[in-house]
């Protein structure tokens, strides 16, 4: 079911397939009234549209930063950020460098496994501003090195990239400096709550101590039960409730505006968060 608010969507500036303009037009056609562009570790998708959006659609500038805390990995969304803020730009630059290092580490891993991509594909990956697993997977599939995306992702998961993320405290601080709200994206993992309760509970107080503002309680791959549990946790910790599809266009089987496997949140559940964002 489609929510009228989607605070987590990607463009081709990172690992989505829609251009920023296409994403905005799709959101307007679906009847969304609020959309956040939150590309991985880059602000180029937001920058490309210059704040312009179809009539009736509110565009929230955002970013999704790849982070690590003492208790584990996480992704932090920055919602309503000033994309020209120097501290945020510095954090994005830092994580972009780490992302490029991650790409090289993955390419080296594949090379050692005998999975040698054509040089033209390697150059194309290196030229992307935010190359990630979907881009590498597409190259592997195109060259017949793996049968499908699932196999490619399974292979790439064997390449450890723990250090290729910025410190979560740095990410939260930069988002706050840019006037944004730091929100923990898919806090129980990206698929069906695969991150356990123990790991979630270990990382939550750490992120809150840094200034975390919200939890993405409503998420496209979470059942209603988990969404409600997260919403209750957010209330207990004084955090805002956020809702996002994690839309990637053709690169992920997720529909824009679908922010839960159950009924979408009531508008008032995320009103306080969206009202806070300038």
C-alpha cells in the first residue's frame, strides 16, 4: 500500500536507475506529497534538481551515509540537510573516498577469484560517483560470470568491507551541522528484519548519544508487526518516526511509496518529523 510520504529513495546518482527528474515525476504521478532523495554517500542527485519539484510535491534534500559504530554497521539518513554545508560536504567526501576504496577492494577480491571483468567495465565502474554492489553485479551478470543478482550479491558479501565506512558519530554530527535530522535507516537490516534484536539494542544507545533524531520504523521490507515494534521503541527513546521505501528503480524489487508490508503509517505518525524539516 502506498504512503503519501516516502523519506528514502535513490536515483542514478548512486545505485538507483531513475534520474532525479524521473523520480520526482513518478512520485508526483503516484500522488505522494513528500519525497526525500537520499542517495548513497553523494548529494549529486539532490543537487541535479536544484530544489525543483512538480507542483504539489514537497522535495526534501537528503543523503544516506554508510557508517560504523562501536556496536556494528549502520546507514544514517540525513533528512532536510543544507547540501552546501561544509561539514556535511566534508563527511560526504570522506565516505566517497572510502566507497571508492571499497570498489577497489571488491574488484581485487573478484580478480583473485578468477572473475576478471573487461577493462572497459572496470573503467565504467570507477567513473561512477557512487558505485556499489548493484553496479558490480550488473557487470558480472553481463559478462556471464554469475547467473543472477542473487548470486552476485552472495559472492560480494564474502568480501569484508567493515573499515570502508565513516564513523557514525561523524555522520550524525555532520547532518546536525547541516540543519538536518539524522535517522537510522532500516535499523533491523535491509531485508525482513535480519538484524537481530541484540545487535539493534546494542547500537541504539550509542547512536542516540551522538544525537540520532529518528528511526525508520516503516520500511518496505518490514512486516507490520516489526514496524509497530520500532515505532514503540522510537517513542520510548524520544525519537521521530520515519517512513521510507528504499526505492532503487529497477535495481530493487521495491515500489516507490511502499513503506511497509502492512498498512502504511497514519499521516500523524510522521507529521512531527516532516514538520521539523525546513
